[in-house]
C-alpha cells in the first residue's frame, strides 16, 4: 500500500513541473490529496469502512487522473482488485 501511494505521489509531482496551471494536473492533485488523507485515516484506524474509502478514492484517482499512463492504470487496478476489506 505504501508503494502504491509513493508511486502515485511521484507521478503527480512530476507533472507539476509543467508551466502554467493545467486543469488536468490540478484535478489529479486534488484527487491525490484526498487519497493521502484517506490512506492516513486507514493507517491510523484500519477498519473495513476506511479500507472501502481508500478503494473508492483510489478508484476515482485511477479513473479520473489523466496524467497516469495505461500501464500505471493497469497496475493500480490490479492493486484495487487485490485489496480486501474484510
């Protein structure tokens, strides 16, 4: 889970080096910020509800963040499929 968070954060940070305000980057950054908040809540309290929240936010990031490559999307989708919130 930490690797996934780190990779996603790196992807977004690399995109921030572009000049000007890119709406896609801004939207992606917002989604990643929500993901970070959610993953921190899950780390502090690993309940099924927090796990489901992480999956939901990560799914939004994967589906809405246009800065991710197809390979990254596939990797994150595999991670989502493997996450169990029992």
